[in-house]
């Protein structure tokens, strides 16, 4: 069960684009206090953020004032995030390597390492959990349903810290989706572009089946060979 010390009540979101604002709205509607940041001065996003129920702040302030911080910025810009202020916090990695946005970055496409492991290496004092990356923002917006609603869709999560994983599972549930644990952060590769689960807008049973098929998929075989 979730350690009450890890209960997320205030959520910071770094990135005020398509994914960040949808997740901000879902969190605000679920009763979370939500801070949203872009890379610079928050003033240009303050109205958009207020419209979804959040408060626009700087990235440093979002990290300092939140129990957990969700990364919804381009992966190629993750080295700009405030490492010190994220120390000790749960960091939810919703990012994907998308060459059109990130440029050609072979390190983000290395089958030996999931991109969330790279983020974890950059934030050694934080507890990184991958979540909310595989579903498109429009599906996130349209498919959120109350707990136990028929046809509810699922969000896969991956992480190494059991308490952080439990806290993020609860967040996923509160935001309107069934959490499905994929495994440790290394298994986040099963949720990345190139894997069947990437783009998944399906229920928990179907998502679990996709993850179970990963080892026999083309990408799964490449990953298994690379990891020896
Ligand atoms: N679009 C989707 O359907 C979807 C779904 C799930 C996950 N994701 C993932 O979420 C991430 C964002 O995707 P998106 O489609 O939302 O992109 P987007 O619409 O282009 O928004 C990106 C946001 O990140 C902000 N940003 C850039 N550098 C930042 C920094 N250092 N600190 C804080 N904010 C920063 C940008 O603001 P400024 O440039 O103004 O600072 C912008 O608000 C990607 O990694 C993507 O793979 C996307």
C-alpha cells in the first residue's frame, strides 16, 4: 500500500503543452493542487493554466512546492529541469523520444537502456516512475473515467521504488485510469515508441497482454539481445 508519506496531494507539471495541460486539468478535477511550469517566465501560460485549474509558476517553484513532479516537456530538454529542487521527490516521467521534436539522439534509442533510466541517472536523488507516456493527449482527455467505471482504460507505470510506484498508481487511478505495473524502470522500454503498448488506449487486461507479448515482439527481441 501507499506509504502515507508518499501520498501525492500537490502535483507539479513541467511542460505546459498538449500533455501537460490535459494532465493538469485531470489532476485539478481530481482535487489535487496543481502547479504548471514552462521553461521560462510563467506569465505567458498563466491564463491557459488557470483555465485548467492550475497555477502557473517557475519550474523551480513547481519542484519546490509539489509532492511529486510530472515531466511533460520534450525529452531532449530534460537536462534543463531543476535537479536540486527535485531531490527526494517522486518524479513522474511522461516523456518520449520523438525525433521530430528531439532531433536525432541515438542515446534515447539505445535498447540497453530505457529513457526513464537516463532520466533517473540525471536525477539520482529523486525516485523516477514512468507513467502517462503511452497514451495520446486526446485520449487522456477523452477517456478518463471514475474508478470501476465499465470500459475504463489503463495507464502502465514502471519504477524501481515500490512506495513511489504505489503513490503513482494511486495518482493514475485518481486521474481516471486503471494503473498497470509494467515492472522496474528498465521495463519502461516496453512503453516507448517502437513497442506495441506505445499509443495504447485500451483496458487493463489488453494492456497487460501487450506487455506480456513484448518479449516475442520485434522490438522485444532486439532489446533482449542488446541486454544479453
Ligand atoms: N502529445 C501527446 O499526446 C503526449 C502524450 C503523452 C506524453 N507526451 C510526452 O510529453 C512531452 C511533451 O509533449 P507535448 O506534446 O505536450 O509537447 P508540447 O505541446 O510541445 O509542449 C511541450 C512543453 O514543454 C515546455 N518546456 C520546454 N522546455 C521546458 C523546460 N526546460 N522546463 C519546463 N517546461 C519546458 C514547453 O514550453 P516552452 O518551450 O514555452 O518553455 C511546452 O509548454 C513529450 O516528451 C511527449 O513525448 C506527449
